[in-house]
C-alpha cells in the first residue's frame, strides 16, 4: 500500500535496511511447546519483529525494546524495512513459510492476510486480560475495527491518522482571506482555492496528494460518502465509481490543485514552500513541519489546522488510516509476541510517540504528554468519532490503486470523470 508520503517526508532519517538489529538477552529460553508461555504467564525465547521506522522514532523504540529484554530475558530481533517495501517483503516471507513473529502493517493489509489465515487472533492472556473485549476496550472506540476481519480482532493500533486540513495563514492573508476562519466545507475549499491560485498555476490553493493510492481512496471516501453516496457496498461485494456521487467526486478532484507542480516531498513539500496554501494530511505532518522548518514555519503563526471539510448540509466523514501490530499465525512463540506488543503499547510509548505525531489511541492518550493537549491533537481526537477507514475487504490494495488511477487520470486531463469512473468499475469488478 502507499507510504502515505511519510517516507519521502522523513527520507533523510530512514533507518538502515541492511541487517537485522539483534537485541539479545543471554541465556533466554526457547519455549519447549507453544502453550508453555501461557501456562506460566511469562514470555520466553526469541521474537522476530519487522517494522518501518525513522531517525526520530527508532531510538525511542529500541530503548523500550532493550528494557523489555532486560526485564523478561527475551531475545528480540528487529528488522527495519523501508515502508514502501514492507508489504512485498512480508508477502514473500509468508509465501516461503518464514514470516516474522511480529510485524507492523497498515490496516488495509489486515483483511487480505486474515482471509488467507496468516494472522493470529489477539491472545488476551498476553495482555493480562480475561478476554479480547477487555483488550480492545483499552483503545478509543472505533480505532480497533480496521484491524479486525469478520468479527475477529487481529491487531492493535499504532500511528492513527484521521485526516485534517492544513492551511497557510500567510497565503490566506495575501489573498484577503481570514486566517482565523479556514474553510469548513468543500464548497468553501473550492472558492478559497480559486482565490489562492495564481494565473500561471504555480501557486495553488488546495493541493492533492497525487499518485498515492491510499490517499486517493481516502479522498474519494470523503467526497462520495460525505455527499450521501457509497463507493463500496456494505457487504464489500460491489464497488462503483460510475454513479452520480462518484462522478461528482472526480469532477471536484479535477477542478482543484495542479498535478504538474513538483517537489521532492510532494504536496507536503509544496505546502512547506508556500506554493500550496492547503493540503489534507494526518497528525504526523505537524511535528514533521517543525523538523523541516525549525523556526521558519510555526503552528498558529505561519500555518493552521482545521477539521476535515464536509459538503454543505452533508455529514462529517473523516477518512483515516492506522498502522497496527500483528502476529503471524505460524509463529511458534505467539504468546511472547503478543506480550511484547502489549509492552510496546504502554504509557511511556504513547507519550514518546506523540512527540513525533504518532498517535497510539489508547484511552486517555491526549493526557500522556504535552503534545497531546495541542490544537493539532485536539483536531485529531475530534475526528475519531467520524473516522472512516474504508472497506475491510481483501481487495483493499486493488481498490486503492484503482482509485489512484482514476484520480490521476482526471487530474492530468487524460480522461473525463465519466470515462475514468467506468474504467475504475471495470478494473475493480475483477478484484472483488
């Protein structure tokens, strides 16, 4: 699935792919049988973990893992993978029968893996809980649903991102727009974008995240469902963009932004430079802008954040994504794998991750540190009740790619909205 632009934004801080980071405890026991761990209530042996990371999150994460090793005597082997390669590497590992015990993957990957029985259901014993419902009850309502499939929970959330609108206050002031009144509706976004776009098109209002499948799907979700339509049926068996609401969404998408503008960091880089006055992104962007801009782009002064727009008279739809921790069904050390995950989701981790814009939506997460009380996190929290993670179907990847193709085709003028919608339907019909 798409890297959600974070890869390019934090490329300079990417952690090494070369070899696993082995964090080993001398003398750690390997379990003699899979149920031994659950019987004595303690973790044992070795756990292999695959994840993506950055220069900002890596040291904090490894510190926590070292502490786990010291406390429980478990060998933990970490392998950092570029986020764009993670899904492919995991598929290869599953196909070869050698998956890691623990992995961090996007919510869009859970239905496909679960449908092929590659994932282990949550083991509540490793969480010190009487049942799975108790484990899930420790998280914000709705944030665990995208990590479940057909009523079975297969993961716990980390790095939750409800979409929101970022806008440049300086650009608003230049155009005679009130920076204290950001657009609340898609109609207002279109009007503001028109006033913020230069004659040569090199400065625009809202800039979409072109070429990113997950964000294309999230955008269409907001535009279509917010207007009263649907892209995918409730049972996940039918999808159609060739509808009144779907074509309207593509027309709107094509009428805003400029796909010919370029920046090494994509739309988020254009926002940082001021060429784009607005962008839809997640909670991670705020801290990333601070690192990029140092003292040159301050929240509240140079840019602001507002809730996700909605259609005038329409309902709030906040497209969202989350990463989640999962465990391989083939793991011979499942209890310890889930035990480690529970440890990594503790209060200290919630607090440290917040500083990097990573939301672990455990109940009360906003009280975990100073960042939690910020306006940015307040808007993220307000979006959770209306969060829409898209359809939980095995073909989620194909759906997102088809959405991206349709959006890019109309944006670049290669296709009309009606033609792009028909092409989408023809493509996705084969995948469902």
